[in-house]
C-alpha cells in the first residue's frame, strides 16, 4: 500500500533526525503535504501508528500541515494560490499555469522531541 511505505519512510527519516538530536523519544512529527502530493492524509495517519510501532516514534502524533497549491501566472506576473487541483488555471485571467511553485511537498517540517 502506497501510504504504508510513505509512512515507513517518514518514520525512518524522523528516527534518523531524532537520533542526531540525541532524543529519547519523539512526541510529534509535523509533516507538510502539498495538495498535489497525491497523499491521502487520513490513510497516512492510519498507517502511521503501525509504521512507528517499535521505534522511538511509537505513540507520537503525526501532525499534518496542508500546503496550498501556488502557481506562477506568466500573464499576471505574480504568484497565485489556486482554490483546487482540478483546474491549473489562474483564477484571475484563466491562463493555464505552467510553473508550480508550491503544492508538491511531502516533507517533515519539524519534530517535537523529548531530550
Ligand atoms: Zn493570471
């Protein structure tokens, strides 16, 4: 399952950074997920408990921060935030937007640790 391997990857990354910080236990993991990352937050949360079992992340919370979709509009010459992922067009001028500036993230933002 897609989300389970993602959850395992997140747990591995968090364990590595926590070990570097000399942490005994991780209390919470803050994760940024872009609208276009193709990740179902509910499914990821569901898999997280399993993936963190037996690691120093066991019992910790996974806090998901939604990253909005932001594109560069070459017509308006500015960054625009899109309300959804269905249409990649500038809401102001309706020009199709080529460059996605934000919204594909899947990364750990921070860890709350117990030193
Ligand atoms: Zn525009």
